C-alpha cells in the first residue's frame, strides 16, 4: 500500500469513483463518505457512495444520503458500478470483511483501491494506496486532513463541514474521549467558520429517536444488565425477542454499550445483540483496558484500544457463557482487577 499523497496529483483527472464503508455505517462512516463524495464531485468526478447494508434513520439528514446505494437491495446495479469504477475509496474499515457481502465484489474489482482508516492492524495487502492512522479520532478527521493536504480547502463548504462534524462528535463522544486532541478542536473551529450550526447536528444525531427506543433502553438496563464488580466489568445482552417487542431498528442500539461505563469502578462494558445470522458484540473501556485485543482473541473482532466490536456464530446463551468465562480467566491480563 503506497502512501496516499501519491494520488493527490491524479485527482485532477475526472474518473468513475466508488466510495464505500463498513456495514451498518455510523456517523463517522457515513459522514466521511458523504464529505469525500461532495469534494470529488466538485472536482468533476462521477461518484457513487455504496453502503454494504442499510443505515440508521438518524443519518438521513446528511447532505447526499438520498443518493447512497444500499448494496443489499441494489446488488446488480451496485456490482456493475463497482466493476466499471476507476477508483474505490474504502473508508472507516481496516479489512474488506467489514463490508459484509460487498467484500468479494470490491476484492474482484480492477479499480485502484484507496484506504483511509484509523483502526488497528489494517489489511494493507488489499489496497493500492492509503493511510491508516490509529492516532486519529475518526475517519472524518482524516478526510479533513485529506482535503487540506490535497489543497482542496476551497471545496470545504457548509454541507461538507456538516458531514465531517457529525463523524467527529460521533467518534469522540462529543469531544469527551482521549482522541479529542488539539487538532480535533482546531478542526471543529475551522468547520464552524463555514457557517456550520453544530447544535442542529447534535440534535439530529442524538435527539431524533422514537419513544419505543427510550422504553427499550429502560427495559434493557433494568432486566438485561449484569455487573461483575469483582472484574470491574458490565455486560448487557439483548435477546431477539426484545428487538421485536420494542420494534428496534438499525441505529436504535447505538451508544447503549456506553451506559455501564458511568458506573463507578467499571473499566469494561460489553453488549451482545442477538441478530438473525450472528451475535453482534460491542466493547468499550476506560484507561489501559485493551478491548481491541480482547475482541480479536475471543470474538473474531477488533477495532480501537478502548472501543471494539466482535461477533459469534454460537447461540446467545453460549456466547454469553464464553464472555463470562474469558473475563474471569483473563481479568488480570486485561487489567480488569
């Protein structure tokens, strides 16, 4: 994978471009994709953003979402566009497997593939050019850097800024995580200079749900949370019937894993959601508790040091049993005691 600055001169030549990201895109994934799309379109490129799956309704306000293709319902069209692309930008994931069923299509494409990502251990052999920087708060911060370094700041308008700001606050927890560096705050200030209304963006992301989600959260915290004080760990699990009972949609469980971290002494929080084809894990931690390694070792996942995801093909009961067991047996290694 060659350094990304090698592509800057090539951006002047209009091309067919596809931008994709990980399945179930969050504000950072969707925001970075749409921001880059707008800039490249302004340069004269023919750009299509393709999401591997659907996305949360609270992202629909972002400029350009109405043109994003959901691969799961546009497979033939999306596959054709990818096959004809000259460039494929891969944002906010470190390995093609994170794009679910889209992975083999992207892998088979003859287009030049460019990675822009901030997760650990990228599969660099899958990409021609790119940058992977775990010190960055978000992929949106990296797209902002891309815009500046490629001397494209003239295209940094209020719509681009809105998409970038959404990903920035999403991945920094509204600037409370350690990744909210000096450069992040400088970036936020520059985005504000475009005329950005940051209050509206925060409301769109966090005050835009249905009543059933709030009642679902109350039910889960009351009935589906286990706290292991001896291991400074908390677990939330969500059976499939809870999702059906409360009519939970994509994005409605976003942020739920963070609730147990508000309990004094809790260093790691985990949530396991019973999906149709697998059990989906998310892990969050404080301080020197490495959930990236934890997720990689035990739940086929990975991500960041303090935020990671995973999966399991086992039943909900079996994967929960595994979690309780590995926490007990490895508590000292992960500094949970």
